[in-house]
C-alpha cells in the first residue's frame, strides 16, 4: 500500500503517476511524506531509494516522526539509486520517507538489503 501526503494532480501536489509503464510519486517538495506498509525488516541494514530531480535528504522512519536514518540524494532527470546503512528495528513495520530538499523530486522505488 502506498500513502502519499496530498494526493494532488499534476505538479501542484505530490501524487502517484504512471509514465512508460512505471508508476512513481512526483511533485515531491520539502516536507513531503511517502509511506509504505508493512515489511518484515528482520536483519535489514541498508535502505536504497531510486529518485530523480532530487537534491536533499530522505529521512527514513519506521514510526512517523522518528527518523532512524538518512539517505543523501542529488540527481538529475535520470533515475539514480542512492543507499545508506540504516539500523532498522527487527520485525514488521511500515517505512516512511520524508523529503528535505530542493525542487520537485520524483520517487520510483525503494529496497531494503540485509
């Protein structure tokens, strides 16, 4: 399940869109929260995000408002993947990504590594 704060249309608010067979969140601005539920994060130690038009940091939270790590991003109009070692709590949790940065970023996907 994907949760997007705003659920607007076009470039005015964050929204899920599809282009060329890929679904992604676009119009992400400073403070936007993107949430995904629920994942078994047992032994997970790395989180990656694939984004474009991003210049800032995605805070990663298992409980909203309590960051467990940060992923620095700086990308152009091409999809790029950025990763960080993040000490996730073992168990089944949602993951939230909070964008702190410039411009209107786009978020394609994330992955969790062990």
